[in-house]
C-alpha cells in the first residue's frame, strides 16, 4: 500500500512500514512539511497515497469538498503511542481495512475501536 504520513506522524514510521513492503513518504521528505492541508490532500490524490494523520481537519476537508479520494487513516488520541506501536496497530489491522482504503474511506483508529466511513462523506 502507498502511504503519505502527515507532519504529526513520526518520521520513524516510514522505515517501520517500508520494512513490511509498503511505499511510504513523509510530508517533510516531499517538501510539504508546512503546506496547507489542501495541498497535502492534493499531493495524496496525485500520488495515489493513503494519508495517515491525527488531524481531523482532513476529514472535514473531504466532507466539504465531497471528494472520493484520498483515503485517510486517522489516529485519534494516540499521543502516548510510540512509532513502533502505531506501526504495529496499523499493520495488524491493515488486512481488515485495506479494501476500504483502496475503495476510498476515512478510517479512524480510536482508543478501543476502528470506525470506517466510505467516501464521499456526503453522497
């Protein structure tokens, strides 16, 4: 799977996810560290990447625009988790959510559950 990690995600996730065979870019490595959310979303669409973030503004942006891509994977209340734990959580659950991400979805990892909403959010 192709991922784009937002600025609020540890750069260490790049190597951890690549070690499992995924194509991963971090916004800082593609010159988007300080880019507005709209530009980050545009890059994710153009490069066919799932945006990984903890910023709920991306979901709101997709809802306002009625967009069907990119898929967004949101980690909520994950501040206490270190990069290896975040990677393990994502990789353990990826088989169950991969189809949703490929079809277009917002997938939210909360403390104790995973929520999935298909895109567009406002059909």
